[in-house]
């Protein structure tokens, strides 16, 4: 039987709090709730800049103030890649390939927060989120047109168009700047860090931060270089090669080569030694685990057997080996490599700077980045191996669970636009509902519950799917109808 109980919208936040059984994971409206509107780059076509579907590129800007009025953070949005025509055509029909389908409001949290108690070093800077709609980390420059289908691979042009749109808004007179990004956005910082120097004043202090963007070139469990093959196809499809660091390209046949060594701008690497994206897609992609022997381990590190733990420790070893030269020789670089099962840790207040945020040597990520940027001390922090770190927030795409119980909470409004009322956040862990914000951080440390969000709305109904996870037995007692 499929039954939906329609609740008063004003009761939704209280309901979610009740279902979660974990009040510390939900931020009340008295805490940071900064929603920033979208700005379309109206003259983008003059630069040849278009999203995959041809729509205009966009960004979100929240103005700095006081001592930070002339300082800028530019944050690349992440969200994977598409490396063939089929996947790019599908991507073009989603918010990852079209600004027409994106949320028009973005929650600024973590490194983008304007709250001094949550983001002490950068709260009063101009903070910009560059929306990701090209599928190639803001780096492509080509087009696919077979007479039936049309795709724009114009990430490089999108980057240039956004920067030129920001220059007259104050970026041209920046005193300090930080180029950052998460995941595919973290990779974009490697591609554009040095080039941004040429667009800023000669006396500006520019540094770059990659969060979960240092991707290893290693064999997977079937001894294939699956991610190397994926990126090879990506570069060929989207015409990226001409936009890559040419010094790096001339040395491409050298083993274990990473672009980091060719970047001259001061750089900070923030990564987990057990990055869950690389664990799930580079080390043990589905093609290397056809029988699902790794499924339980992927969902819960505590379920990994001794052999699997050895493989994961090998991944950590490879990460540290790849960064060894940077760690030893870089005089301007920073490093924070923790042992959490996570992917992207700078964009959430819970992992950036909170009372229970991940720490290495009692230093949070925000403190480490701030110390590095402002030259308050050398910051190169490497965590001990799993499972020693009790401060971790293990943010795993599909939390370990015995049952997943979906509940539907519907808000009926004939004038509502589903794309603006409910927008899934990164990895589905954040939603924005009718200009109110709910942020949930998955913390599968033990038996705690968590939530995930998705939109399932028609023309007049917005549906929030609340997953109450890690619960054994029947669904908890609520005033909601159980949906089978």
C-alpha cells in the first residue's frame, strides 16, 4: 500500500529532527544558514562559454566586509566527470550539465561560511562558488555535434568567463586570494592555480587548496589502471590536452608523475588517506569486484577483513608516497592527510571547524589551512593509520545499514517549482527547502542514525525522502504513513 501523509510544512524541521534521533547532526535556524543567490554570466557566449547543454555558466557570490573586503575565495564545485558522449548526454539533462536545472540558492558552509565562530580566517572575505556544468573540471574546449545531438565541452571557457565577470566586481583589485575546490573541483585547482596569478594584481597574494582532488594513479584490484583509462578518454573527448601544464605534458612518460610538482603557486593538499571516492572507484571499482566481495567493507570499514584492511593500508601508503617529495621539499606548501573515510571536508562546518571536527595533533582542518595561508607556522599534518583516529567523521556515500526506511513528507503548492524548493546537496547529504536549510552530516561511527535527501516531485508536489538508517527491525513509531 502506498500512502503519503501530507504534513503542515511548518512542522517539517521538527519532524526531521525527531526522525534522525541525532540532534547534533542538524543545524538549527539559529546557527549558520547562509543561502546565496545564483549569478548567470550573461556575456559568457562572447567567450564561447556554455554548459554541456548550452546554458549559461553561473556562480554564487557573497560579498566580503571589513578587513576582508579586498580578499577573495574562489571555490570550484565538484561532481565527477563524463568521459564519453553517452554519459555526457545524460549529464546534460541534470544539474551537473545545465544551470537551468541547478538550485538557484546555494548554502555557504564550512570554508564559505560568513560566521566568524565557524570560519575564523575567511568569514569576511568575498566568497564565490563556481558552478560545475562542463563535466571536465573546468578544462575542456571542444564541441560534439553529429547533426542530432549537441554538446558543449567548454569548461576552460567557463572558467575564463567567470573570472572576467568577477574582475570588475572587485577581483581585479584583490589583496589576497585563495583558489579552492572539492573533488572534481579540487582537481580543477591543479589545472588553474598558476594561470589565476596572471589575472590578479601583481602584488596580490594567491594560494591554492585542493580538497579531495589529489587522485592517485594506481592499479585497481584487477591490476588495471582504470582511472588512468577514464581520464585518458576524458582528455581526448573534451579537447583538454592543450589546456594542461605543458611542462608536465613533456614529462608524461615518467612513472608516478603528478602535476603538483609543476605548480609554482603555494599549495595546500587536503585529502583523506582512505578517500572513499578513490576507494570505491579507483581501488575497487565495480569492474574489479564482480562478485561484490567488497560491498560490506565499502559500506562500513569495521566490516573489512584483515586482507581488505591490508589493501586499504596499501592505498594510504601510495598516497603518502606520492606526496613524499611535496612533504619534504615544498617550503610554501601545506598538507592535511587524515585517516577518515571521507571525500570533501572543507565545505561542511562539521568537518571544517566544529567542536568535534576531525583533528590531527589537536588541530582542525580550518586551523591548519589558516596557519598555512597566513604563515603562522608550517602546516604539514599526517594522521596515524586507520583505525587510530577517534575524531573522524566517516562520510560514506551509502551508510552501513540493515534496513533503509523511506518516509515521504509532501508539501503541496500549485505554484511551487521543484527545482527551487528542494535541491539535493553534494552526495545527497544536504537539502534546501523553501529558503530554509537543513544540513545533515553522516557519521557512521557506531550505531547512530543519519538522513539522506532526494527530490521526487511532480508539477505541484515536492517530496522529501527521509532515510532513517542503521535501524534494526520495523520503522520507528511516527505519525507518518509507512511507504512500501
